[in-house]
C-alpha cells in the first residue's frame, strides 16, 4: 500500500497541517488503522478505500477515531488527483462518519463541502480564563468544540495555554478566535484538543465549520478568509451556504512511501 504525507491548507512544504493518507488495497480492521495512525504520530491519518466510484474515508488521531477532519480530507483529495487514482476533471465523493463530503478543484485550490456546526452561547465546565491565560469576550459551544472569542489577534497569537486544564473541557477541543488585525484575513484562530491526543492542531478544517457561521454573523460577509495562527500556520477560505460550509485550501505532498 502507498502512504503519503501531505501538508494541507498551505502551498509551501513544512507549513500548514501535515496529514498522512493511506490508500488501502482492501478492508482493514480498526485496530490496524489505529496502530498506523499511532506510528505516523500526526494529528490525523486518513484511510481511503475505493468503493464503486466513491471513496470510504476514515480519520484517526494517534489515540482515537474522529467524526470529522478537514485537513486530512483535503490531503486525501489532493493525493487521489495527484496520483491519477481519481479523474482530475471530476469531483470526489467521500463516505464518512459525517455523511457524504465532496471535494472539487478550483484552480490551484481545493474546495470541500462540509456540514456547518454553528455554536450557541454556553458556559464551559472549566475556568477558561485560567486555562488560556486570557479573558474571553464570548464563549459558545458547537457540536464538537467550545468556541472562545478573545479581545484581539495579538492575544490569540500570544496564548500559552494550560493543556492539563483544557483536557478537562467537556468537548473535543477549544477554538480560540479574534478578528484579524490585517486586511489579508478576516479572522484568526487557534485550536487546542489535548483530549483528542492533539495539544495544538496546526490548521483545523473542521473548526472552520463553526468559525464560518460565527464570523459570517459577526462581520456580515458570506465569504471570508481565516488564518490559523499556530507555529506552522495556514490559510482557510470559508463560504457559508445554508447549513453547509465550503472550505477552500491548498495542499502539497512532502513524501510518499510503501507501507510494508
């Protein structure tokens, strides 16, 4: 089987969010996929299994299987087109735990059609001010995560969170965000998910399924550009369409190998 490592939500190698993509040659059991993901030790490893013109897609962190992952889906579409496994002129349909997800090419970009996961104002079960070292201006909760708005982009960038406290949050993870101080982006964010085995995710497609409706409502714009201000950093274009979010990103292959 072929195994690929792809940097997603970036056009530069060693930026964005690295994902492993394993093109399966047949069904594999959950324990085997979890073991491969642990071996790769990336935030997510994607397993792609062709199925009558569509593709079954599953995502594993080093410790658990997850219900939704943007960057590994982007990486999977990139690999399928780059290797000629999927026709470059056609879109791709993935069967996943979050329903059917589609990918289409838009020039040098890939656009993913994902479910929106809007937040509602909520109280977190942990002391977020202590956990983040900053005072929230708003706290909400989506299907998966807590969303925390902070006072400024600089506050978001300067965070040095207490991951032991964040791990106790009753959610997959914690999204922190603020309006961007630059004209290049509409908002910035970071994503912490130690309870899912990922202390800080470099660039998180699925968190933008929550950020898109939030900032669309706040800024009054349907199409926005977000920057995830992790150490590696990455850009995500978002477009809200009713109950769906179109996530736009680029990807670049770093290496490919044979899985023995």
